[in-house]
C-alpha cells in the first residue's frame, strides 16, 4: 500500500473504484467494495443498459469459446483482461469440450489474479495459467504466455471489454496488431467492446462518469471495432451487437451497445 490509495492497485485499496470490481457488481457478484458499488450505481442510473450489456457480453464469451473449441478445434486461449471470475469462464467452457485445452489469463489487477489462482482450477488434462500485465504491455504478455502456450500453433486471442480501457484509439489498434502479428496462421481474434450507437446520450454520460471516477472506459463505434480486424478474416455474422453473434435461439435478440467479432488469421 502507498500513503495515497489512488496511487496503488493493491487488492486492499478499498477507496478507489476498479473496473473489474464494478463489472463484477453489475454481474451480481460479491467481489467488490462500497466504492465500486457506488460508482456502479452512478453508471447504472445514467446508463441502465450497462447491466444487460454485462450479461450479454458474458454470454457472447461462452458462445465464442464454444465455437472455437467445439467447431474449430482450438486448444489454446489467451484471455486478456480477464476480470473477476464468475460462472463459465474461458477455461471452463473450453475444457468442458476438450479437457486438454490450455488457457492463459491476463489482467493487471492483483485482486483479479488472486481470485483467479484461488478459483480457476484447470482440468487435470489441461493447463490454466495467470499473468499480471497491462493490456498495453504486449511484450510482457507474449513472453509470459509462452510458459503455457505454443505460439507456433493456433491460439484464440480473447479481448473482451478491455480495449475501451485503452483510451487512445491508435494505441488500442496497435495492441491488437502486435498480438495478431505474434500468433500463428489459423489463430483467431475475439473482440467485444462497448459502443455508443444504440443509446448514445446515456452511453456518453456513462463514459463521462468513468473518466471522472478514475477508471476511464471509451465507447467506440462499430466501424472502429471493425477496424481492429483489418488484418484478419471475419467470420459470419461479422461485427454485430454481441447479443446477435450466433445466438442460441432462433429469435432475433434485442441489440445492446456492445459490438463484437470473431476472425481468423490467414
């Protein structure tokens, strides 16, 4: 701990909100502090859609991993921006399909990693590893991932709800490009991030609150999210609201202000 809580990412820092803990609160979890609930409520009041966005984003994760591990046969996953563990995490979905799957979780928050080590138990036939690193530090992420993953074989790079935390859009694109460049052909890129096209006024107010309370999250347009995939081949249905990416039922779900895509590296 430092003398000033705002200068620390310590898991004991209960005076500064943290995006992973606020997200946990929106999902109905208990791994959050009063300050996280306070800020979460501020955002919810301005932008009530944030709760269905959180839930639909989580469902998209499950469908994307199901597709990659089940239909495609991917056995390696690099999940960047893990967040706090909840039901049906990446390794649980993947190893339910194929127990030998190997997963590396990456997050910069020590609290997230402490929970991950305690709760995210790998199937004995596979491997689950955890790496503390900022999403911008691609060199550290790739070096740490090689302890568990073989970069010469296809990998699914998962970036769900994390690129909005990279406030500079050009930097966010650079992060994605460097990760795509590092993985082998046949690898997949999975991105899901907030947009401001369905309820722009409320989303923009939520963005303002996130900046003022110290955990900035920048919503981007579907066009900007689509540009993350410029070096890879999007699979159907392309970049869509995450509720509409290969839904489990025939009815067309209502769109939410978070868009996603899954793409293959040639």
